[in-house]
């Protein structure tokens, strides 16, 4: 007979698709005997993870499934300790942050997140794509890899200063161990005997694209950790008894637990990745309807039959997925265009060397790797190392092309970039995912400070192309230059309105002719909004010109400035926080004109792209309204 107290419920999306989930009330019943019901709790949490990601349209399934047991067990242990010793300060958080859906599922299981909020993952005023303190119960912002142990130490030092006893558990990813800050953080914790601190590493052995061992091997972790003065333990991270036993181990030193897990644990197809696989398909993204239904069926079968999540089941329907030898197909975008442009240029320029930081799919460098493996360097999640390697490649007469997400490429290795600039060499830096959107991952991934950072550095051009023609011209310009270049690549939008590009510093390209207002835009995101705003204005009888100007903050050509004299209002669209960029350049060059900036002025919100653009008044409707004065 079905126990209705622990039966799944249905959440219906606006599209009409029904999503399976378990309410908090189900977990309340199971938590009455946590150990006996642990498999049901873990499977129900997986179902909620899968459904929340499906509702969001994006998220990280593989790492959420591998780490859910660690999260549930660690949180339960800390809650139990708190009940015994109410004055004990307990903290748990995930450093990697990709497993936010699992964090939220665990919080929901314990009644900290409502049933309704579970389905507002990656939405404005919902649950952020990576954890942020605006969500009650989240102790610190994460998502920028490598910071976790350092942040945990800060909590412990604060509690010691306040004369409070504490227990802090922080969850890391195994790929995250490639970040240098991890290894900087260990010795101080041993020196100060921070035995309140436990680190759990979700050792699922697969990072963003492929196996950790093939990306940047971690070596003998036991020796590295113990050599830093820590206690090193191992366990099976998807097993209740194994993980509980090491977590309850008496701590006389800070403790480092290598929890061996399986990425995608709980779904046969997600656990199947060949030894020579190049692209793990369930690191990020949402399942299509068919694969979602098949996965829910498998999880329910496993749950009802109490099958361990790492054991494969014969009756499971195989998910339909592309070959692991090639990246997931994606719509045409700057990423797909760059993949082809870069590879073509490598064929013509034997001095080009491509460097990437574990993002060959998201930066499009995989094709260059396949075509020119001898001139491709995979740095792993180690941006500072990558940039310094590029520095001496440049000193050796080669031309490095360095890739990462714009926020990680601009902020983490700024010192290394500055050092390279002092050597007056030529390096091409390519920052992807630049700007306010995509906004779903949260502000750890939103590059809105990169323009200000790069424009503050000497001897480097900053270019933000607005179409594929300008993207290609940006690389041609960088290859012809005697100094370094930063190419700021928007990953959203690919405006089809292209013209014959005159790619000359100081000169904008007119893409639409009007006689009253001029929009100045750079990048695909703002150019697309400019076109939509101009269409809205045109419907009211107001004709606006549109110019793309990709050379951010550069000196403007006199003839180009003369061509702008007839406009009553010049509106400069900036997809970043205030900087010495295009608005500054046009405002300084045209002091007598009404030059208006439309751009980001505060910390970015996250959620769906349209709602975030609207919140910051950077969508076409708000731009057109401002343009009318």
C-alpha cells in the first residue's frame, strides 16, 4: 500500500510539463529515522534536484548527484551536534558552488526552503545559480573556485576571537583542487591547529569537460595534504556508513576527507563515461523532456527497491545523448564562430599557441585542440598559472591566445597580466561569458568588472565585438598589433544585422540610419537591445541610428565625431559597471552634446536573462523609454 505521507507530488510548468518532486513534509517523516530512511531521502533529493534544474532550464546535475550524500550527512551531523551543545557554532557550505541545486534540495528537506521556492532556481528573487548569502541559511557566497578553505578558516578565527566553540565543514570539488589558493590555505590551518575544520572533497574524478587526471592530475593527495600538517582520510562519499564514520572521527588536526564518489550517481547513463571520453555530457545543462522522464522513472525505481546509487540497474532506460568524443551541440553563437575562426587562424599562423582553463567547450577551443594538439595547453582550473605560462611563451617569440570566462580571466590573474604587460610582449586574452547575461549562474560568473580592470592596465587594447565579422576582425587586429589585446566575448546573442566592417580604431560602424538619436553599442547583447529599442522608437515615429564601436575607451576619430554632430541625443550602452570605457570616451570628445550612459551601476542580479536585463533597465523597452527623454 502506498504511503501517501511520502508519495511524490506534481509541479506543472507554464509549458504544461509535469515535474515530479517530494514535498518537505515527506522528508519530515523520513527524518524521524534518518539512518533507516537515508536511501529514500537521498533519492527524493535527487528527484528534486533534477526537477528544479528542469524548471530552471540549466544547472549542474552531475556534481549535485555525486555530492548529495555528503551534503545531507554533513548537515545532519552538524544539526545533531547543535542539539547536544546549543552554543556550538556550526557552519556548512560548498566551496565549488556548482552543486547549489543539491544544497537547496538538502535545505528544502529540512524545511529551510519552501516547496514553491524549490522551483525558482536561477530566477530573479529566487535561488541563485551559485550560493549567495541573500538566501537565508547560506553562510557565504561561493562559485569562484578555490576560496572555500580560506573562508572556512575565517569563520573559525572569528569564533575563537569571540570565545565560541565551532565546527566547520566545507565541501570542495576535486577539479577545484587545481586552484592554487587551496594549497595556500592549508599550512596556516595546521600551524594554528584549526581542528574545528573538516574539508570534504567530492572526488567524482570528472570536471567541467573530462577526467581530472586528463586535465591536470592532482598527484599524491595524501602526501600533499599530510605534508601541510593535516589529517588525511578517505571514504566512499555516496555511502552513509562510510562517510559518517570518518566525519565522526576524533579531530586533533584539521581534517581532509577524500570522499570517493561517482559523478551523476543514481542514473546509469550519467555514471557511464568512457576512459577516453573527452566531454562529459551531464556537467551542466538541463535534460530534455524524454531524458527527464526516463531519469525520474529510474530514480523512482531505485528508490522503491532501495538500490545503492552507485550500482547500475539492468532495467534502466538508456538516456539519449551525443558521443562523449565531441561536445554537446549548441545553437550558433560567438562560441561556435570563435571555434572555427581560431582554428583557421592557427592554420595560417604557426606562432599561435592556445591556452585554456578547463573550458574547452564553453570557449570553443576544443576544435583547436583537435586540429593542433602540439600548440594547445590545457591549464586546468589554474588561471594564474595559465597567464604566467603565456608570459614566457610570448617572451619566446610565440603568440599565446589565453581563454577563460571573463570574470576569472580578469580578476584572478590581474597581477600576472600586469607582469606580462611590463615585458612589452604580445598576448591575446579572450574572456567569454562577458557581461550581465547569461545571468542564471549568478554574480560569481557575471563579468561586469573586466572592462574597468583591463582599461586600467597600460599597453593593452580592449575590444568588444558585436557580430561575427567584428569577432574575426578582432583577432586579425590582435595578430597585427605589437601589443596585447583583450577580446571581450559575449556568449549570448549573435545579431544577424551585419555590414561590411571597417575595423579601424576610433571609427564606429553605422548599422542603422536615423536622424534624431544615435545609439552607440558594443557587444552582441547591447547591440541586440539597441536594434529592438530602435524598432520600438520607429513605431512611434522616432528614427534612431545605431553604431557599433568595439574599441572600448579608445581615442575617437575626428571625422567619425563629425558624423555624430546632427543628433540631439547620443546614448552609449555599456554592458558593465562604470569604467573609462565608451561613455567616457564619447562624453569627453563631445562635451557640448547630450551624451547619456545606459549601463550597469550596481552589483548584478541573477535570474533569467530577460528579467535581469529588465531589472537593471538594460532591456529594449527601458532603453527606448530613456531615449525619448
